[in-house]
């Protein structure tokens, strides 16, 4: 693996972990600024080296995940994130990209405060509020209807002659109410860190009476269904805001229409100056192209729309003393270093630790123990050490020397050519084993809910669960688990057991990802499973077999072959089969109903324009009827462009690339 591919893989792993901590646990460990900078770096690297970009990248994945406390519901239309901009140059580029795509000299925008809360979708049936869903992972959200009904700024009914009406907005806690809540909590350790965490905790509380006492608020800002917009004769985002206000929804007083990107920048500067005087927390400004008819022409990526973006405020910076540097071991054996800091007040919280990434980062920045260092964060969470303040360096500083042996098992660390990270290669290292089990049981892998990281660590320390196989022998360990102080009672034990048994029925692609094969993300795992169908076929595949697959290059192929050559891994696969864990690909498409001789079979489609049904429904029908791949952007790999009313510039691009244009309803 060359150094650029290594950087991309490292960034993807970090971003996925941070996203899980932020959305799943409400316990983020890095600042918004650090996450944004890392994501920006990944976008730049993937743009520069597209051959290393994969479909499982956080740049193509909506950040965020569904918690386990509420029913999971699929969104009718995906809830996307926003791309981020940090400078005026970034904003000008965003503006120029839109002008170029739609062929105009000037673009009108709406500017809205980016409220730091939780995204929410409200669904009204015949004017009555029937369901409220969090964004969750963008595809599935949490049903928090009972709690949202306690929010006074959310209308329980609206005067609208549309059978199904969806509106989206942000649930938040004002600074005033945040202070009142924290003032009632005597134990400082139990106080909420900031308004967003308090809002999240309030909204996700199973007792709706507690939510009601927290005085949550909601500001509405979006109607996602283009068919509904046409029915309402709305053609602009500013018109959307006016309509929402007319229907009784609370909208932001700071919303403003701007005639150019220069006006946008001027207004951003104005809002930045008075952000601390606003009644609610904001972490940036949202900029949206105003004409809704251009949304389809501009399109979107799998992660965010191209017609909207967010300007993020610069991070806060503080100075503090670096007390120590501690190494940690991950599931792959990778060593990461953590800075232990003299506690410092940064924004609204006290911070005492930060990631230092790897030894090379520490050496390149000449960071030493006892240095006075700069740290930053956007709103909360563990900050990043930017580097030492050399003019404040004292004689008692200690030069950093990378460790040479694993801090857990004392094995000699290795560093592969062209890589920046050190690795413990001892597969029996306790730290690697625990982290591997945590990954195996995670939501994106085998999805064994309630077998938490803390529980796994305790069970491992007690030598009750020391291997992946032990997880599937959980039922046989009931007596010893219930007799120990693991805080796992009979009801929770049965719930975990049910989830373990359910995971046995997962498709092969979930298992492949769970096994933690290096370089195998979710998308590559899905492609491998779909191509080879069984884990035995993958294990027996050759280099030639593997590199024929689009998502598999030589480096990935070698990793797969090496994994299945390993005796321990062969034993693991054999044991999992004996434990009735499925090792076969299970398609969600009824292949018996697919005509494999059809010219559309397993082809790649892009959909553009307006139709009498939502495009996501067309996508679903294409997948079910032809086992097709449906993407958002026209490229050389696109086979067909399906065009509806007002198809836009994608038609021209498709024609230039020789993509076949389809105007018939082939999905029917």
C-alpha cells in the first residue's frame, strides 16, 4: 500500500469511529472542527487519487447512526448531511460550481443559521401530526413522536390540503432553558456538557414527561418532496420558509435572501459578530441555492446535496500544558497516541485529553511532554493538539520517543514500508482481541445490540468471552454471567442472546465486514459476497479471480488471500459454520422474478427530472426488477439516463459520454 492509500484508509477509520461516538453514543471524542478538517482532507485525497476512493468512505456516507431505544423507521426520502466550507474562497468555489452547472452568471441564495441540535422529520397525514423521526443514519431514523408532541413550537395539526406532508427542521434547546436544566442538577459530573447534548438526552428519553419538562424547541426549514412543492406552487427556498411560517411552524428570524455570493459573505460576517447574542446555539451558516427547480439539475452525492452547503465557524483555540503521552492499541494492532492535558476551559467545557494520531505526527510537530500546546475545538468534545508554543518551551520538556513494544502484550511493534503507523502484530494481544470483538458486534457489522464495548471488555477480563466463537456460546455462559457484577440481569441477558441468534442469519457481506479483513469496507464486502456467493468461494479465490472485481485491486486482493491462508482464521470460519452462522450471500432482490436476459439486467442507471412518483420509488423498482445499480451522477460507467420533466444538464453530459437516454417508464 502506498502512502496516499494509507492516509485515505486511516482517515476513513477515524471518521467512522468519531461518527459512531457522536451519533450513537452522544459521547463525541473529537471536536466538530477536527472532524470537519479530517473529512476535508479525505475529500481532497480521494479527489486527487480517485483510484483509492471506495463506496464505504465517510465522504459517501451520511454521517450518523440509529440508537436502540426507539423503533427504527425508514425515511420516505433520505435525510442528507451538508458539505462544509471554511473560507470565502470555498464559498466562491461553491458559487462558481453552481453557475457552471446551470449556465448562469448569478445565483440567488437563502441564508439560514445552522442550529446545533438534532435534525427532525415531521410527517402529517391529512393535516395531523402522525410521526416524528430523527435523522438516524440518513436512511432509517428513530420514531420519537411522543416526545416531539411535547414541543410547543411543533404544530399538532396544520391547515393543508395534501394527504401526506413532510417538513424537516432542527430540534434544539435554547441557552436559557439549558442553563435552567443544569442549575437543577447538583452533581457537576451529571450536568450536560452543552445544549446539543441536553437536547439529545431530552429527545431520546423513554419517558415523554421528562422531554416535556425540558422545553425543547424546533425550527422548520425544508419541504423535501418536489411533488408537494409543485402542488403548493412553491418555486424557491425562501418561498418554502414563508409557507412553513404561514402553516404555523417556527422559522429562524435570521433567515435572509441574498442576491449574490458577495451578499452571502457579508451576511455571514454579520451573523458571526452576533452569534453569541442569539437565543440558541449555532455552529455555522447554511447557504441554499434559492430556486428549487434547479435542485435536480445540480443533483447530490450519496452524502449531501450540491445545491446547499454549510459555512462552519473557525474553531476556538486554547493553551494548556501537555502532561503525558499515552499509547493505545486498536483492533488491527495499530498504535495511536493520546495527549493527557492539564485541564483547560475551552468554550463550554473542560478538556483534559486529545488524540495525537501516530508517532510520526508527534515527531513532525516536535510535540514534547511538559510543552505548552495549542488545542482547539468547535463546540465541545476532545480537542486536537495543534502543536507546541515554542517560545514558551521550558527546560523540563521531555523529547518524545516512539514506543518500540506493545504497551499491552510487549510484542515488538512493526511499521510497514510507506506507512506512518506502528502495529502490534501479535494476533493474541488482548487489546487487539477486544477491539476485534467490538468491531464484530458493531451495528455496521453483525449488529449484536446491547453487547456493548464496556460489557465485552468486562467479559474478556473475566475470561468469559475471549474469542468471536465465545460470543456464539453466550447462552452456555448464562449462570456465570448472571452471578458476576457485570450489570447484566436476566432480562438484558435474554435480549443480548436474542440479538446474537438474529445475527446468525445475516448475509455474507455483513460477516465479511465483521471479520475485519484489512482494506475490506462495507461496499467491498457487499461486492465480494454478491460475486462469490459463499465464503468458501472467496477463500478459494485466486489473485486473478479477485482483481477482476471493480472494487478490488492488487493490495486488497493480497489482503483477502492472506486472511484466508491464516490457520487461525480458517479455524474461526469453520467454528462459525458449526455455530450455525450464515456464510452465504442473501440477496434482498427476488432473483426468481428477474429476467436475466433483459438488456437492463444489472446495469447502472441515473435518474433526472420530475416524475409522477418520487425518484427513490423508481430506484427501488429498478433494483427489484433488474437488480440494477442506481447512482446520482452521470459518468463513463453509467449505462442509462432515465429522463423525466425538466431533465437539466445531465442530458447533455450523458450525450457527450455516449450514455443511452431513456424516457419510457421501464420500471413499470
